[in-house]
């Protein structure tokens, strides 16, 4: 089994070591490097296979072996320099030894492994030098140039990329062309070939086992593939389990008629039985499968792998697979790739996969903290007030690329869960959660979280701080005209207690318990015949003067700045 992979100058990883275990799950967001690790193993294996084939009967070779783009079936490439980090194939001044600038930037992929039965350990590095857009040279490191480690011959690596669809027809392909299609990410184009190969084995046990497993999972009976005398491979199934190998009087359907979940499972099992491997690399085997089926297939794959002594290395986004895997068998690709240790780390990665967007990940990397608010209208009000007040938070945070998250209403558990997930990416990140005043009776244990500062408006909600007659009239007059604006103000004055009218900035029980965005403000704008909606209320805030904004607003802006680490 592979115990460690080290890459240098390979694709996104300038220099990275990946410790692996007997069976490991690679977890992380898109474009985080999971597939890159699988590809590194595949490229290493391609170099090994070509090197061994080239040496047969030819004695020793001390020069690199040429690999052309056409030979390179491991992964699809437009140009060979796409394999190098930042496509840089020559050493620059920053990373070159004295006088070596401009020399080839040698890409390295090293695999360390051990024999399951004997415990014998070995490692082998392949070096790759760039020649041109269509060709590279590959060779083992100098210490193994003349003699490869003996354990290498026992290695059989099979890579299964994500399922990408199945054609209507499929003819017979030889294995080199099958490998090319796999490298192009088209494993579905060889599914019938794999099934035919399994069925044509002298020992029919693998085919019988495959038929049994498909019947158990889907209730379909696979019919024996047919190719003799046909222009394409015929692979069919019938609904329901069958005790014999025929159609049993039922209608037969081509396998292309089944659903994508069936195709995904059939492909995974077909690779298992058609391509016996000591190392099986699975890229998103959970794709197209609902949660219950994900667990069922994952358990089945592990069971088959254990019986066959096969190491599974699985790249996934599935929360189900993570829940069913112990932490020490998970490698997180949030931050630098690293194995997990505790259950809490696994829970963080699971939540990150479920809750975080690509923009969350980018923003977390660039930000010291995140602001949680109950809705976008609250964020717009805060930003507008910060601008009117000329608060430093506006120029240093709101006017740049503010990192904030909609809390989806008054439930603070959304913020806690999202923040918990963020800390899988950046443990040092801070947060501020601003709740409406109607949350003041919420139990502390439902809100508190390490690194998360919680603030609450004293008034019922953020919109309650827009209730200032002068500001509202100034907003309405140019939009509705003085007459209709006055009607709106008449409504507002009839609804507000005199104490609020005399001192709109004061602490009033009426504003602390009244949802202004549902009663006062809609009624005022309706009376003025101005159809403004809640998401436009920040336009009212734009008309406010500094003197019309309650002191508590500036207090909250100060708290946010302090919590998020914004220097004001």
C-alpha cells in the first residue's frame, strides 16, 4: 500500500507531502487539490509502466524516457507544461541555485509504500523534465536508475475518474485506448468493455458476484454481454431478480436506459472486477448517488477492497462518507492538505463541505473576520449608516470586499454552524453576529461560540432605527411630492407615541417591542403612495444626517470593527 506521496512542482503543489493510510478519504472543496493528488499517483504509475516496458531486453537505461502528449493517457493535457506548477518549466532566479537560473525545473513525484504481507518498505521517485509542448522526459531518481525497488513489481494502480455519462453504443476497444478514454475522464465510454471482459473470464465467479450485487442494490438482473457477430457490445438488464441467466419472459433494456446512480455503481463495481488492483483511486464515487445509496455503496467498496487486499484512496465531497470514516483515515484539503486526528476536526470538515461556498473559502483566506446579520437588508443599513457617519469601518471594510453571511432570519444556530465550518479553513478567524432585539430572550447556549461575538439591537430590529420623522419626510418629499409625503407623515404621527415624536433617538419601550418593518414603515409609505419594499429601506438611511442616527448604531459599528480585527 502507499504510505506517502511527495510532489515537487506538480500542478498546484509546489512542494507537498501527503501521508496516507491503508484506506483514506480525501475531503475538501472543488479545486483544492484532491484530484491533483490522484493524478500525481497516476502520472507516477504511467512513468513506472513505461520505464519497465522500455527496459525489457534492452539492458540499462540512464537517460530519460520520452513521453509524448499522445502517449500520456494519465490525464488530458493540451500542452505538457500544464503538469508544472504555474506552468513554469525552468528555474527562476528565486528558486534556482547559484548560476542555475534557466535550467530545467525538474518535477518530482515520490511514492513510499510497504508490502502488506512482509512489511517491506520502499520508496521510488520519478523525475520529469520538460522538452516542449508535446514531449517530456521521465526517469527514476539516480539511486534507482539502474535497479528499481523489488516491491514495485507488485504494484497495480487503477484510477477511476468521476462518471460522466454513457454512450448509446460501444464497440470493442483494446486496453491502451481504454486507458486513453479513462485519462480523458470518460470511463462511461468503456463500461460495456469492462462488463464484457468480466464475463469472458474463465472463472465466472466475478461476473456472478457482480450480477448478485447489482440485483441486491437496484433489483435489476444483468444479462450476459453479447458481442459475437454484432457491430457493438450489447449489455442489457431486466427488472427484478432472476434465478437464471435469461430474460425470463421480461422486457430487456439497454444499460444506457437506467439512471445515473445505476451507471455510477455499475462502473465502480466493473472496475473492481475487470481491473484487479492493489491500489484503487476513486474520484467522487458518490456522484449521482443519494445519501442512503452512498453509504451502502461505500460499505460495499470497502468490503470488496478488504477481501482483495486493495487500498482505497477516495476523493469526495460527501458528508455521508465522512460520517462513516474515522478521523485518522481522512485527509482534509482545507488549508494545506493534512490528516485529521479528532472527531471534532471531522465534524468541521463535514460542515465545511455542506455549508461553505467557493466565495466563503476565498474570503476567509483574505479576511480576519466575518459579520453575520439576519438578512441583506440589515447589512445594507449598516453599510449606509457607516457611510453617513463617516465611520472608519466604511472605508476599511464595507467599501472593499466585506466578508459577511446572511443568517437566514433570527436563528443564530445558522451562524454558529457556518462559523464552525469556517474554522476548518482558518482556525484564527473571528466573527460578529448581530441579532435583532426580538432575540434578547434567546438562551445563551444557543448563541455562544468561541471566537464569535454576539450583539443585539436594543430596539426590536435594525429598521426601528429608521423611525425619525424628519428623515422619513426628507426621503418621501422628492419621491411622492409634498402633499403625499405629508399624508405619510400624518399616518406616522398618529401611530407613534408623543414621547417618540419628541425624542426619536431615545430609548423607548414602544420601539423595543414594535416591528417597524412590518407595521410603522409599510403603513407610512402606503399612505404616501410610495411602493418601497423592505430591501430598499437603506435608501431612507441615506437621507439621514449624523444627528438623526441613534448613538447605538455607532456603538454597534465599533463592536463589529473590534470583533473583526478592523483597525479604526
